[in-house]
């Protein structure tokens, strides 16, 4: 019940009091139909809702936990009337932003000039408020089908778009990601990298994962939270990284569909092993007693051997790092 309340979406109306600011505020903005809400829903693995999604009404806010931190995620509807409202009241909508994600629909070429223009408006609000959050531009709807059928055209478009965005402002903290809900791993990778920049212990988590991988003889290890975000990883080479990155969405979705319920006596045995490409993919939930949400472990090994003691030691160390 508490989790549902914390993750409920709050509609921000003029007559309502301004919400209490959370330490880490992430702002999703851009034109209507750019794909902002679809990105958020995909991370929650609410794929069925995307197909029947209606335009976002005003500003919506969701609070979720990331590595023990409360993240306030603001999704600003991009219709013209709402954009005008945001720009007239920047203190309510833009102030306190620690990370800004600006989404551009690269398939809607006629609206790209409008998207660039509003991007400039958003940057101007940050300057007026005297804040300098990093701005991550998602060049969105960079779909796999388009890459296959018109790769050169899409690559040229991406290069041109980046140049237009850079020329639109002298703002220095601008970074780019190519994303698509049909390439779920592109969204997972982008959002994980962005959110880990907020977390001072991320380097320690990485070191712990590397040591764990070496101890169990694994070529790659990924630890994921329940929001589909990678909190740490290790890959021995590019091929291993590609295999695990591409496989992460599959295992998360499969785990959701299986819907484990109840408390079993031997939780260690509750794992999935899939053999592909001569390797063993092992997927398992990590139960950390102080955590409100589950974490998941995905690793790649030549053999399926996985000792209970190694896993328990790793889980205890991870718990100490996250909740000390």
C-alpha cells in the first residue's frame, strides 16, 4: 500500500500548493508526443499502457527510490498551452532541477525546429533561476527498424540534430543519447548512467561487482533495481557487454510475467538459467532486508555452477554499501 502511494502520480494544478522539494529532482521535458511518458512507463515495464497512452495533462510527478535516495521525477506535458504555463512560472516547474532530460522525436522532422526553439526556452529558464543542471538530450524514436532500413539517413540526421542543439545555446552541460522504446536496453543504459551520476557510492559498487565476478568466474555481472535501472556492472569485453545489455530487458520482463509470490524456504534456488551462445545466463532476485524494492542479479558464465555462499557474501556486502 505504501509503495503504491509513493509511486502514485500527482497532478499539479494552479490552486494546489507547491510540493515539497525532494533532494534529487529529474525533469522530463520536450514537445508533446515526443515520447517522454513512454520512456518513463517502459522503465516501470508498463508496456501495455504505452499503446493506449493519451497526451500528458500538465505536470505529473512520481517519487521513487534509487539506491536509498528519493528521486522526484517530473513529467511535463508538452502541449503548447502547458509549455506557455511552465515558462510563465519557472520557479514552480524548473527550479530545483538536478537533472534535465529533453526528449526530441527524431521521426517528426517538421517539428524539429519547434523542438529546438523550446529547448532554448528551457535553457533560458535555468539561467534565470541561476541553476546549471546537466541536460541530457534524448534523440528519441531511433528505432531498430529505421536503423536497418535507412542507417545512413538516420546517422546524418543525428549528426545534424546534435549540431543544431549545440548552436541553439552556449550552455555547456549538454549530453546526447539515442533512444527507442523498441530498443529497451537503450533506455535502460541511458537512464542508469544518468542516475548513477547522483550516487557517490557507485564506484564502490562497481569494485564490489568486479571482485564478485572474478571470484565466481563470471565474464559479466549486472545488478538491476526494480525500476529497470542498472546500479552496477562488470563486462570482461565488448561482446559480453552486448550480450548482457541486450538480455537484461528479456529477463526483467520474464520475471514480471512469472510473478513469484509468497516466501519460500530456499530462496537461493529461485533463479533462472538460460543457455545461449554456449554460455549460461543466470538471473536471480537479491533480497536485501532494508530495501523497499527488490534488486536483480544477471550474470554470464561458461558453466551454471553458482555457490550459495558466494552469493550470500556478495548480497551482504551490497547491503552494507547501500544502507550503511
